[in-house]
C-alpha cells in the first residue's frame, strides 16, 4: 500500500543512496505530524509516501509526534492521528515516538551550541527580532546581545529553564549569519519561553525547542535516512544540515522536499480548518464536509480510494491544483466494486397501483450487486402503495424525459411495468400529492411474445414496509476552485448548498439495523454511508458519499490532469 512503485525523483535519490551505500543500504522514513489538529487529505499523501517507500525498499517508517509547542497540542489529537493512520491502512509497529521524549537530549544539544559559541541568549522582543532580521533585499542586523559571553549565555539559559523569566523576555538563537541571503539562516530562534503545561510532560519544562531545531535532531536520534517533507521547508534544509553538521551528530539524514497537495474546492491550511471549527461553519473536525481523514471516514470514503488517489497524483517538485473530481472518481471506482445495492427514496411521492390487490404483499427478488452474483440476493416487499422520487414524475415532461408522465409506461426497478392513470393535487398549492397507476401482472417476467419497451426505469419502496430515514446530501464546502488563494476572505466562499438535510426520506426495510459506517449504493442516486454518530437502528441517518456521476467538472479531463502531474 502506498504511492506507486514507479520512478519519481525521490525514489531515484533513494536508489542512488542504496547503490552508493550511503546509509549502509538502509531506508528509514518517518511521518511526523504535530498533534495540534486532525490529519487531512494532504497528510494522507505524506503518509502513503513515507510508509510506501519504507515498504518498497524493505525499510521502516516511524510515526513521531512533533510535539514541541504545548499551545494547542493535546492527547485528543494524538489519539485521532493514531486512528487515522491505522484506518488508512498503515502500521508503525513499535516505532511510535514523541519529540517530547527527547527534551533532555535536545536541551544538552543547545548547551553544546552555547559552549561552542554557536548560540546565544537574545533579549530583543519578538517585534525587534523581526525588525533586525532584514528583508529579502537587505541584510539583517546583529542583535546587541549576540556577543554575550559563553558564561552569561549558559547562566541565562539555565535561568530560562528554571522559570525565572516571563514569556517573550529572552530566546535562545543560533549564531549563524545575519547577512545570509537565506533568511532562515539569520540567527534563527531555537528555544523560547512558554509557560504552558505540556500534555505529556506537564510543568516539567517552561522552555521549548523550535520545530527546526527539534525536527532534524529527532530524525538523527531515530536514525532516519530520508527526511521527506513538503516544499515550504526547502529553504530550511540549510538550517537542518547546519544543526546536524555543527553538532557533529553521529547520524545525518538527507532532507528531500516534494510538492504538497493542493485540492480544488478545499482548504488544507490547519489554521483555517481550526477557524472553520471554532466559528461553527462546520460541526467539528469530523464534519463530513471537512477534508480531514476523520471527516472523510465519517462521510464514507473508503481508505483504499484515498490510497489510490495518492498514487494517481504522484510525487512532483512543483505546486499544482488537483481537482477534487479525481478523488471522487477514485471513491466511485472502489465503491462500485463492492457496495451493496439498495433502494431509497429521498423525496417521496405517493404512488397507488389501482388494480393491485389491497391486502396483497409480494416479495421482489433483487440482486445485491448486478455484476457480482456472489453477493447474493435480497427480497424487497411490494404492495399497492409505493413511494417514488418526486422528480421521477412530471406532469408536463421536457424533451428526453424518460420517466413517469401522463400517457407513459415505466418499469419499477426489478418489478412490474406501471402505466399512468391519474393524479391528486393539493387544492391550495397545486402540488402533486399522489399518483395513480395500473400495473401489468404479467410484466414481472418477459412474455413469450417479446419484451414491451417502456420509457424508463424508476426505483421505489413499499409505503407500508419502508424505513423512515434522514438523508444528508453533502457537497463541496466551497463554491470556487481555489478558496485558499483568497486570503482571509475564504469564509465568504462557503458553498451555501454544502449540506441539505432531508428528514422524510424512506429506504427499503433491509436497511433496518444497518451497521454504523456501512456503505451502500442507492440505485440511480449515489453512494451513501450510515452516519456513525447520528444513526439509530430504527431511524438511520445516511450521508451521501458521492453522487453516481460527477456534476462539477469534465471527469475525463480531470483524471488526465491528475495522471499527468510532473514527475521529476
């Protein structure tokens, strides 16, 4: 499982390292999320890549929580990350690690830098540090505290650890080059004061390492060979190497960057996802409209489809926008293979078969999957009064309308042919309330004289036997392809039709007691999942996973675009 084992620039680098015996033939990767939110589809690409490469080359992949900022981190997020990685289909074995496990060792590394004159305690304010850093065209200025003695720096740093100073009064900075064209190298902060309890270490620490400092050293401690990250860390690679070279660590991994996933009609910024949750735009991190793995799992996305999607988009060195239609196509392809077929009526319209016996109930034999006989059959009750979809009847049909209308005959799915006879309207609104039809008792099976053609086929459920259900029609959360490019105004582009709740739907009785999370194809409508949080055995709630067909884009073009991403 994972990304394709075909050629890409990351695998070419790894294969060259294996050929030259750079890491003694070993391949060790890691997936290092920060536990300050839920994983999303962008993380899935990294998970599949790191675990997939490790499996391909007979190596290992660690799961490590980069928990260096106690603000916003929690055990809830750790638990969610573990669940998501397992659900996606990957196993880290006994290789679960935490950056907080290394706090003592990281502190000693910082002391080593101070003693060697490579780090100093800076007492500039955060705003002053930014001002001193310079710009892309102008070099930075050295801090007035840059030339403190080793003894003074050691004393201040130890007092920082002891909790003597308030937040923002001092930081520990690496002493590199304030004139470097790479602004990351202009004396970056490596420790700051944060008087916030850590979810694992409590109040043991009040200074915490910055990500850039902790990450490379955690990789080294765990003897990672290839530190694969996204392109926003490309400039940080120089700092990654500087820390490891300056500290003369025993093991020096290779950092490699690839293009992060950008998905249309979607936001993948964790900060903005938090905003969606906190502002109540969505119901939580697992809202089925969210691009989080928890939201996709609740909506009904199969993990196999997400892995297939990650394989199709490949690994690139340049950013591009992948159309959400490709992901939805992958979901349809997987569900089409094994999702049982059932009948559900989302917007019921009452239909009475006038010549069907009043007290009679038949059992119609229906296949659970038309192309997979091994999935068996089910029997669906058929009676005089049925429900059909409102839009499967039209009093004045437009051209090419092939469903029920005056003067027309249609077939009920797996059952009889019916012919329109009349209707009943609400006298005040004029809305059609009831359709009357007649049925042909001989039409359940082809007659000896041949098959009489009908205008179309519609689905149905028996009014006396159907199960009331709530159906939630989820759609894309945003109504423009790239809401992330719109800055802080992204909330304005929320799709007002991203959720439609239908409270009077009816489904066939075989769905009574359907397990939470189980997936079905509602024939002629789409794929649906039993909501694991809201359903009951007597009143299930169904989330629409995807419609049967894409309604937003030309799918063929989308798939070609996804498969033609640059593979350097």
